[in-house]
């Protein structure tokens, strides 16, 4: 039997903590170049799923494949990052006392195994790459600003830019719009769609207006497995989704 090439393939993934099933035979597939939204109540297993994909947690059973053949359950976190899976946690962790540009330069050096240094001369190509990222994350006009002086939303974008410096094939983004203004939230939907033109992005969010703006396929998790999957209209009208999540 053959199936189409997937970037990320999870099948029958289960993991328990002290007898509690955080993931219960979860199946989840992301195609190359896809932008996918994940929703679901607290405790649904969203974070645990990200932990499994990034090698932070090992599943008790099930299949986790990257690019159709790489078994992620056999790789450690550093390996998985190197393979091209980037993860953005909810809280931004930019270097506040550095400029926007220097944050991106540090991230570019880090992606080459050079830690916390600005002493490497950037090539013209590197500078072009940083300019391109600045444009993607809407911060060209603030490149000489200290990161500390950015708004909360701009810090989130800068951190996404720092991940882009590592050229991930898959970017996992946890609750990016929490605490953002309405304008920043709307801009983030456009920004993530831009980013997904050259890679896959999986975004976990509770903000249903934002999910609607994204306009992509949605997966609703509950109790460690997929409750519903499809367009936002399809998923948000599913009685199981209303009962377990939206109606709460
Ligand atoms: P979500 O991100 O959807 O809110 P989580 O993946 O964080 O859900 O959690 C799923 C369940 O697994 C929760 O009940 C949580 O308490 C439990 N859990 C997650 N990680 C651990 C852990 N490392 N040790 C014990 N329990 C955990």
C-alpha cells in the first residue's frame, strides 16, 4: 500500500502519565507546505503532541515519522531541531538588551552551531536573509530598536523570525496571539500564511476569530485524540466539538 508523501505522520500515538492517557491513539498528518490549526480544551493533549513531535516526550506506542521515513521516536531533541523542526513556545524569549537585527544575527549564528556571538562577519547573503526575515515579520522599520522596546506582539514576531533563521521545514507555534492587540492578531494570521508558503506550520490557538482568519484546516483534539478535523465551519458545527470545547 502506498500513501502520498507527508511531512509529518503520527499514527496511533499513545502516552500515559501515572496511568492517565494524555494521548490516546492519536493520528495526525501534516502535508508539505500546509498551515494547520489545532484547537481543543485544556488537557486535550495539544502540548503533549508537540512534546512528542520535538522529542521532549517519548510515546508509549505508535508511529511518528518526519518526511515519510525518519522515525522521530528514535531521535533526541537536538537531532529533531537539526532535522528542521522549530518550536515556538507561548512566552517570547528574545534577547531584550540586543537590537532586533542582532537577535536575528544571533539566531542565524546559532543555527550554524555558533552560540551567542556577534563576532562573525556576516556575508552579503546572510544580510539579505536577515532583511528578508525582517520583512516577513513586519519589523524592517524597527531593526535598530532594542528588543526590550518592542510591543508584546512584535516580540512574538521577532521570536518567529529567530526560528525562521534556522530554516525549519516544520514550524510549531504555541498560542501566538495570546495577549496581542486585535490589529496584531489580524496581522499574525497574514504573517503565518506568508511563512507557510515556503514551509509547513502547525499553530495551537484558542482564539476562534484568529483561527477563522487563518482560513485553514482545523484539528480539534479532546482527551488525547482527534475529535474532529476539517474546515472551521465544519469543525465548529460538530456537536462533539460544541459539547467538549466551544460550548464550555
Ligand atoms: P493541552 O496542551 O491540550 O492543554 P496537555 O498536553 O498539556 O494538554 O496535557 C494533557 C494531559 O496530560 C493533562 O491532563 C496533563 O496534566 C497531563 N500531562 C501532560 N504532561 C505531563 C507530564 N509531564 N507529567 C504528568 N502529566 C502530564
